[in-house]
């Protein structure tokens, strides 16, 4: 009986005091590490392109999507169906990485009230190499939950995370989101889906904060620019 009562108390305490109130979400490429990954494309008209960074990748894909009349968030699959040969194999590995320490120094702190995620637009097969790389730079991979969105919207993923655990007052347990990202396109998507979302408004706890840290490369290295709703 005593044991039962203790268990019950434990349960009530858990429900009343949710220990995890912060989600820390890190992009991988050009946020945790700079890599030398290229995308090689052959279009149905025979033209070829080598896209050496994310900006070139996004520009090419959005131009090709416009040309083909595709309006999806991630046009890669649709373009492939139209005969574009898009070689993403460099993104299955972590190629010649340089650690971005302004971000990893924050990542390795692991505050007790937080959960830490890597949310990458890469494909699922990259998760193993990414976790291996974390171990290499001295970050415990067991502290990090990896999610590969395979190109789909990070804003949708984060909105879903907020809605995942609802407390007895009908509000989400997530008080605060810290999101580290270099891509303005992804940042705009997250701002739109988290800040301007009627369904989320009803479950956001009082004082809810979204803190975005945009990773910006400049001549001297990297810096973080903060953006909020
Ligand atoms: Mg990135």
C-alpha cells in the first residue's frame, strides 16, 4: 500500500511539475558544422549543375520548381519524378567537417530543464554519421534526439513538438524554444508556423518564447543573430 501511494504521489508530481520546459533545436549543416557537401544535378534538358552550398541549392531548386510549375515546400522529389537526376549522396555522410564552435559550445551545455534535438532536412541515412560526428567533437550522442525531415517543413515539425504534451490546464509543457539555424527560408517557415498559427495560440502557455539564433558566416568566423516572433 505504501508503495502504491508513493507511486501515485510520483505521478501527481510529474503531472504538476513538468521538468522539461525548453526544447533546444539545432540544424546540422552550416549550424553545427560546415561541410564540403555538393549536390550534382542533371536536368532533363541535359544541362548539369554543381551546387556547392545551401544557398545555391535553394536557388536552383526554387528556379527549377518555378520553371516546372511545382509549388511544394520541398520540390526535390517532384523534380526527380520529372527526370531531374539529383545526387544528394554527399549529404549521407559528414564530409570534411569544420565544427562551428559558437554553436557547439552552447549545445554541449544541456540544461536540466531542456531536451536537445537535431532537426536536419537531410535524409534518414545521414543520422548515423551525424551522431558519430557529435561523439568525435565530444558531445554525448545519447543527449541528442535526431530528426531527419527529409526536406519537409521544419515549422511543421516544431509546431507538432509544441502540441505533443498537453498539461492538465490544456496548455503545452513547452515554455521556450531555442532554435539554431542558418537558413533564412527555414527560419521564415518556423516563424510563420509557430508565431502565426491559430491552433497553437490556444495551447501556448503564458510567457511562451521562441528564440531563434540565426548562424551567420562572416570574414572572421561565425556570429549569432537573435530573432523572435
Ligand atoms: Mg543549415
